[in-house]
C-alpha cells in the first residue's frame, strides 16, 4: 500500500482475538505472527496505520479489518481499537458519535471523553454498535442570537421575533417568531424591512436600512 505524502502520523491498532478464533484465522491462512496470548486467553496483536488524521487512519483500519478478518472475527466492536496519539477526539457541541474520527476508541480515550462530556456520553454496550460511545442525554438545539430581534436556529433558519399586542386578559405581550427566507444576516435585515415586519417594532438597525426603504418607495411611486 502506497503512503501519501501527508500521511505522516502513525496510529496503533490493537486487536483482541478470542483463543478459538485465532486458530480459525490460521486455518484460513490469515496469520498475525505478532499476536501474543495474555492471561485471559485472548490473543493481542498490534498493527500500525499512517494517516493525515485519525479519521483517515480509522478508515484504513476498517477497510483492512473488513477484508482480512471480519469473515472469521465478525463485528470489530470489542476486537479492534485505534489509539488517539494527537488528542483529536474531543467532546464539543458538534460531537458526532458515529463520525469515523470518534470510532474504535481505546479505553483511555473513552474514559477521557466521558469525563469531558460531563454526563452527556456513556460507553456503547450493544452487541453490534455503530460507535464506541453513545449519548445519554439528548443534545439541546441551541439558537444563535444575531440581533435583538433576529435569531438563527441550529439548522441555519433565521427568524424575526415580533412582539404582538398585549393580551387584554393577562396583560402580557406575546412574542411570535416569523420565519425568514434569507440565509444571511444582511439579507435578513433587508427582508424584515421589505415585508414590513418592523413597522410597529423598534428594530435596531432601521436607520441603517431607511435609505433603502425610501428609495424602494420612490421607485414604486
């Protein structure tokens, strides 16, 4: 296998092979000469892959396992582990359990990741899991406050918060979110003015957009 110029980082893969399965591999002429038997009657083998990042290395290791070992050993869960020498596996708001970068984690990486997640993640314990860890709590969908009135959802949709008249019974005003077609803040501001959503609102940037509104009206006249 030819190594690319940017595949400079070495990643170590650890294989845990049940005693009987190791001899099945030999019968299939799939030799892992470096394997050593431990006290639990499990053969431990090491193999290295090079890649520009952990995602690339995991992809290469998965392809190799599926072609060479899966027929005998079955699903790689609890059998193949890839280390994280550069600390690439980090918990954040965008963490995806099934991302290749975050799969086939060794025990030290899983322990660190669960600690970083603060209760959001736990070990995956199903028979044929899609990842090494799973979410224990649903991820909150966070909105981004663009201006006093404009907010953007986690999916990228921009909304205008409009305050409606007070309810005569409760004396409270209601806030309604109006979905905008615009995908950028600048266009969203113009859309608010064009649709007249700010007519009864103290929109933060009305003065900035006033010339645009006047020129539009003049053309219409």
